[in-house]
């Protein structure tokens, strides 16, 4: 069962800071109806802003679409105004949480150390962290892609036990491809995914099953080629996840 599931593609929508109760209801109902027609080879989820977790739980609980949050606190509980604990997210039936998205690293100065702490908190709360790694355009142009990604991933692998790391999902999101309409090429994605897998395998053979997603301007017209790459286990979809038709088309492209 576990092996079979690890071969299934996982498509996760990251709504970022978008939504309204009325708009979400339309989107979620359309997603639930469309996802019911997908075969079992694709798993789907949406990661929504915190205030919408209750709505998503209500509207998706009968559907095969899972849900999650886009961040969580590095703390368990306490006097941390504005923070949201993983246990709170889990109380709303969430299964997933995005950790270390480049927008958090950039706009909230999240360090590799904080990302690691958040990943631990997620696992403790029974959530699966989707840990994002990615290089900026300047880093890619300076030939530092593997160095940057290696540091981001090593920080995680040093801090988590193998048993914990087995439960994570990685997402390769080149910063220059996010929201730009300029996806990385299949060759670029393939080479980075192989690089990340080599690092995982060097730590422990058990980590060969860790899912590695691609994110960055994934759309219905490029999803099939990206998702057909053997090292690509799914997608983390931003803009296209806000349109039911586009998100479902990407899910269909992921089907075996
Ligand atoms: O950041 C992303 C998903 O986390 C990707 O966003 P876009 O699909 O809008 O490029």
C-alpha cells in the first residue's frame, strides 16, 4: 500500500493569499466534483489560508481532495501573537502543510534553521510537511543552483531522523519560475530532481520513496511533460490552482 501510494502523483494547490468565502465555495465544489472522476493514480490537495480551513473541512470532507495550510509556527504554543500552531491546523482535518516556501524565506526572512523547526513541528502534529527548496535567478546564473539546493536539503536531513524524513515531501520550486509564467524546462527539472534524489539516497536508501514535487508556473499546457519525468512525483501549483478547470486539467495530466 505504501509503495503503491509513493508511486502515485501528488498535485497540491497553493492558493497563497487568495480567496473569499463565496469564491472558495464555487472553487471547492467544482474541485470535489472534478476530482471524483480522476483515477486512483493521482492524489490531490489544496493548501489554503488559515481562516478558510474550517470551510475547506466542511466542503471537502466527503471528497477525495485533501487539504492543508501554507505555513505553521515553529513553536508549539504560547505567547506568539499572530502565529498558528501545527496542532491547530491538524484540528481542522488538515493532512498537509507547506514549509519554507520561497515567499516565506524571502518576505519573512525564514532561515534553513526555522524551516527545519517548522518541519519538525508539522511532523509532531501529524501533518506531512511539503518542504520547499529552490534557487533564485541570480544563484542559477552564478552556477550555484546545486550548492544552494544542497544546503537547503542538508539542513533538513541533518535535523530530521530517517524515520521523520521518510514522511516528508520535497518541492523543488525555482524562485525565478514562480508566478512568472516561465516554467523550468523538463531538462532543468529532471537534472535538479536527480540531484536531490542523490542526496536523499546518500543519507539512507529508505529515502528513495520521498516524493519530490515540482512547482513554478505549472499549467495545463506544460504539466503533462513535466509530470512524465520519472523523478517528478507531482506538482505544487500556485496560480493555476485558483481555477478549477486548470487545476483539474493538471490533475488529469498526472493520471497514469
Ligand atoms: O509558488 C508556487 C507554488 O507554491 C508556484 O506558483 P505559480 O504556479 O503561480 O508559479
